[in-house]
C-alpha cells in the first residue's frame, strides 16, 4: 500500500490520505471505493512542520519557525483509539534552508542546508543528534540527492549555482553556474553513474549531466515551473507544476528537437502546490484534492495525456474544522511495507 501524507501547520496536525495501490491499479471492481471520510485521517503532532520526507517508514520534516528537524513516528493505536505519533526534535539549528534530504548510501543521516553559514548540517537518526557540518558551495539553501553518483547537490540561495558534494568523505566538487533565480528548485537523478539533475523555476527548466568536474547543461525548455519531481525510472523525465496555472506536465528529452519537450499534460483545474512520485504513480496536491496519475515511464503517454488513477477530495472530511481552510505546507510519498509504522491494512 502506498501512503501519502498531506501536512498543515494549523493546530499542529497532519492529514494523511492513504492510497491502496492494488485498488488504484484497476481492481476497483473487486472492492468498493472508500468514502472520503474513510481515506483521510487527521493526526495530531507536537509541532507544526514543513517540507516532509519519508525515511524508513518514518516522517522527517523541518519544524515551522523553530530551526529544528522533527522525526515523526506514527504507530498503530490500541483497538478503537485514534492513530497516534511520537515526535523527536533535533537541537536548534541556526538559519535552516528550504528543505532536507536523506541518503540511501549513508544510512541514518539527515542533511539540512544552512545558507548564511555556507554549510550543510548532518544529523543522525533516530535521535537527530548533530554529527557535524560540511561546505557545500555558496549559501546552500535547497538540497537534493543524486542517488547513482552518491552526490549531494546544493542550490545556492540566489539560485545562481549548484555545488556537488560526495556524501562519503565530503569532497566538494566544482560549482556549476545555473542562473535559475531565487525561486528555483533542484531535483537529482534516481539512477545512473554520472551526475545528473534538473534545475527549474519561473525562468525555465534546465537539464545538467556529466562526470565530476565536467557537468554541462544538456538542454532546457522555457516553461515557468512552480514545483518539480523527477521520475524514479527515467532520469531525463521531470514532472512539472506550471506556475500560476492548473497544468501538470511531463517533460523529457526529445532528440529530434535537440532538447527538452512536453511529453504529456493535464489541467487539474487549480494550481498544484506540491508534487511527489513513487515507482508507478505521480501525486499532485492542489489546495483541495490529491490527484494520483500514472507515470508511464517506459511505454510513454497515449495522445500526450496523463492517465488519472484516483482523486481524493481531502477537504470534504475536514469541513467545519480549522484544517478545512488551512494552507498546505508539504507532501511526502512513501511505501507502506513490513517496516512501516503504519498498520498494513485499513486506512490512515
């Protein structure tokens, strides 16, 4: 079962929408769809959080306004009791950046950028104790992981450069000038031995690739991006929420056009505020709904259109509650499995 978390800071709550992948894959005829009230659960936590990520069945996030990292460990409640969670907080960190990341290469490590200090802090799991810091180019503010090359990528606060750092040994690589602007985001590839990433923002989208010390811009496209998420199987594929519209786009290489091109698009009716992916699905969170779409990483899209798998109206179950109008502050996608702290069946 795949699990998607939708976060609000109001009243220190998390709203979780659970998506059962077998049902989404086309087994709805065997099982009646759950009502919205049965697919969304509000979970009280100790602090407001933002920019959450999944790590080994737990939730990690930046606390809102306090300069800490929160580790949120949901656990199955006693029979009849509501879902509960334990929250562990890191020590205060001065000048925390835009997000945090973890690494598959170095287990039990959390990386948090500190732009005004020109460094990235390393925290250990499960207690979030500080382990040290390392340099990551000028004013690192937004970080991403290039999984195949085992390199942490750091986008500067003004969006002008990307600096790579090897997560084993903390060797800093030469910075790459990208001139993407302060609103830009960064996404590293999930596979491949070369360094590969996308930088995207209101000024457009650019794809970079190369070995250490020789990364170059491969191609780009003039699309104004608000949020991005990379495909887990195809490093050249990027999912893009267009700034100021309801359009969701799949962007990828088009050799015949010598650059990036739109492979699929859909208008979801309202702007996408957060994006997430897993191996087969795209999760697009708008103000009022969570739309689940197919990635089609290998076969491609028919007629340049996304296939919608499911739509969850997560506001409806919250009508009459302060959460019914609270703004989103993040989205995380993870896999429910034997190691997950969530129940293996039922809805969370």
